[in-house]
C-alpha cells in the first residue's frame, strides 16, 4: 500500500516532468516553421500547462491532509 509520502513523492516527480515539458515546448516552438507541427505542439503545450496546474492541486491536497 502506498503512503501519503509515496504519493507526495510521485506527484512531485510528475510536476517536475510537466514543467520540464512546458520549458522544452516553449523553447522549441519558436524554431518550428511547419504550421501543422506548430499547431500540434501548441495543443500539447496547452495540455502540459493544464497538467502542471492539476499536479499542483493534487500536491496541495496531500499537503493539506498532513
């Protein structure tokens, strides 16, 4: 069974990965000239930003239950 600390660690890792993807895509997008590729990457970036917010919400919920 997972402990609260296990979940906190897991969501901390997820949050870091999501933020890493946001940074990567934000840096890559200006270099992409193909409009079709840009459109897909922009959609992915939007999702990654949403994932960051969700990961923070989950982390906050776990912190509140200490």
